[in-house]
């Protein structure tokens, strides 16, 4: 029997939003343009008959089943991120939001409006093009009869992984919002930090009037330690040779070398993460290896477009080892269980992880916001009764 909680997953990738929503939600339709990601999706959600591998601009209303409670869209972030080209929602990749929205509008025109919409992207959406992209997106939601609200949620509250992301939850006008709080209460809250309030202040009055400050509790459980997620003998990557590790150390500035030396002196095994970055020093651009030993992984990225892949550094006294982070470790940092199937090719698996939403964050949203909204508004009862 199908669950009365139903959803559509756009830009689905490996289905991590679906993983986070859990078994009580039935995915009626999933879409992604990447066949490599689709292979991962099919392996983890067989037979995956709901998956449509197609450019979002080519998806039609006729392909979307009836009785939908929610649409989830983690649309591409490349043109909104720090590493992007700055063109934002007008660019080719992040601009795929618009064909997605055309489909949502077409469903409404067909008498099948989606009651609840969740959009997920990088925090850069708040300031892209001087904040105009965020304003345009929210104004589009409001003009279509939705009441939106945004939250900034960092995976670091759930996992040893620094991954701040923006979540926009929009409720169809006429439905009530039992989990809303007033702006004064939202000020300085965990999920509504200063950048959210600054972005809100720039919005047109019509958007501010429709805005909802969503209430979400802070997590109380203790997150896992980074060292607990590390594989001693991964199958897809190898430990560097001593020369390779020394070359990595040679790329470190005195500040970061001091972190390594401090780790050596602490008397216990230390696990750090490294990203290679280009820094300008005395007017000269040079590559640097930057390490952190704060029990937090840097944000996972896709291994394309010049982005470096994350490196692990394990320090035990005078012994220093290094290697690329394994795909299984990346999956764990995204909140996935080890039962989740991963492709054999390293870059394929790493790409799926770096392009995804953190499962633990989605689960928190599902439990404390999305599920209560669905039940309190009768979305479930309406859909189940059709």
C-alpha cells in the first residue's frame, strides 16, 4: 500500500533527498539529466520505475502522477556558488530552476497544484547578483500563490561535515503554518542567522508580507566524530607515499604547518582534512594546502571545474599519513548508511556525493517541519482519499 505522503524529486541525483524523507514518503516521480547518477539511483531504489532521465525542460505535465503532496528541488548550484561564474539564475546550470518552475505552474494550471515546495541550494543564492536572484525567486513563488520562508542549515549540526545550505520551504496560500514564529523570535536563531535577515530586509514588501519564519528545533544528539567515519583500508583510494605526503606538507603555509606540529604533540591520533587552494601572497598566486584538525570535514565538492578533492591527513606522533578521502567516507559524511550502493569508479561516486543534499538534514526537516505541515493541513488526508 502506497504511503499517503507523496512527493516529486527533481534534480534527484542519487536520491539523497528521498533517503532523508524516509520510507513513509512515496516518490511518485524523480528526474535527473545524468545517466551516471541515474545508475546510482536505480541501484538504491529498485526498480526505480518513477525515475525519468531527461532534461527538466523536456518533462511534461502528462508524465507527473496525480495526488502529490510535495515537490523537492535541489537545483544546480554551480552558478550561485563562490566558485561559479556569478551569472546566477540566468546561467545555464542554476537557471534550470526556471523550467522546473514552468512545470510546477503547468501542474497548477491543470488543476493539480503542489501544496508544498522545498528548494535547496547553496547559501550564495542569498547574495547572487546583489540579492536580485533571491528576490526574483521568492517573488515568483509569491506571485504563484505560495508563502515562502528560508532557513540556513549547516550539516555540521548533525555530522562532522561543514556544509551550510539554504532551504526554502513554500506553502500554498490558504494552508496554515502552525510551525511559524514571529520575526523577533527568529532573529539570531540557529536557522535564521544574520545573512537570512539581511536578505529578508532587501525583499519587496509583497514578499515580506507573505514570508513565513519557520520554527525548527535545534538538534540535541551528539554528532559522530570524524575519526569514527574513516576507513583504515579503503578499496578505492590508497595511502600516499612518504614523498607525496611531504610534497603536501611543502604546500602548507607556516600557519598550517603549525597545525600539523600541534597535532603531533597532542599525544593522540588526529584526523584532519585538507583542500588545496590558490592564494595570493605578496602579489603572487600560489597553490596552498590548508588543513583543519577541528574534527570537521570541509564541504564536499564535485571533482569538476578545477575544484580539488578533499584529502585526509592522519597524524600519530611523528607519523603523518595522507590520502584522498574515499567515496564511502564521503557517503558517510553525507549521512548515508554503508548499505547505500556506490559506483566502482571513484569520480562517479564522489560526484554524486559532492552534488547532493545531506540526508541527516533532510530527515530533520522531514520530522520537524514537512511531516507536521502535511498532516496539519490535511494534505495527506486529501491525497489519500482520492
